[in-house]
C-alpha cells in the first residue's frame, strides 16, 4: 500500500518510520510516497501525522520511467534532479542486530574507525533506534551522466544489487530520512 504525503512541519520522521515492519520511500517529480505492508497502513498514516507530514491520498506505487537505468547511492543526501525516481528501502533493526553492527564497527577497520560506544549505549538503553537501508535511483542514461548524479553507481551488470544489494546502517537520531524528505 502506498500513501502519498506532503511534509508540513516535519520532526522525528525517522523514529516514526521505524514503527513500521518495513517501508519504501519513493520520491518522483510528483512528490513523495511511502509504501508499507497493508496491515501497517493505518499505523503508517498516524505515524506520518505525528511526524508532521500530511497524508494526501492512497496511491499506486510509483514506477520507474521508460528506458531508465538503476543506480545505487551510498548516502541519504537529497537529490535535486528532475526525471529521477529516488527509492529508499528501510527496515528497523532490533537491539541485537544494531548492537552487533555498532560493536564490530566498520568493515574497513584498518582505516581507524572505532566502535561507536555512545551510540551503542543509546541503543541498549532504548534511547535511540537504528535501521538498515538501501537506496536506488532510476534515471535515463543522460541524466545519470549529469553532475547532479555523479555519486550514483549504475547497476548495469549487477541487476541483483537492485533487489538484494548491500544494506547500510544509520541511527534514527541522526535524522537522515527527515533530511531526505525535506530535501
């Protein structure tokens, strides 16, 4: 089920999205939609209202434009580009999975990233939540070559990455989804 939404006075959007079993946020030229499981739809409408976003209508799931190519993005910074379908898949993490992610730190341990002990403490005390996310943009080839999408990595030969790509992790307190929504 997809809900078309309009941000009004958004605050705490990340925490409210994490109340759902899973979510798919989609930004097109027409606006932003949130897809979730059909049993979570009433909860999603209330969560969006608590976060300061007005639910406009129930809508069909947005589809990618014709002759578009998927590309992967490794951050949640907003894009400013017309003709792009920007999709973020979100699933909340339980304390066990979140603490394992925070405890092991980065895969690139030789670069010196240390364990994030304050974040781990906040997760275990229930003061913060974490989520796993994947981001895909669908755009035409000439749009992918533009300066606005220079961070995007086209998934031409790795089509499996579109559905089962690497998940990244974030904390709700950082407000990345809120920033994306307002961008």
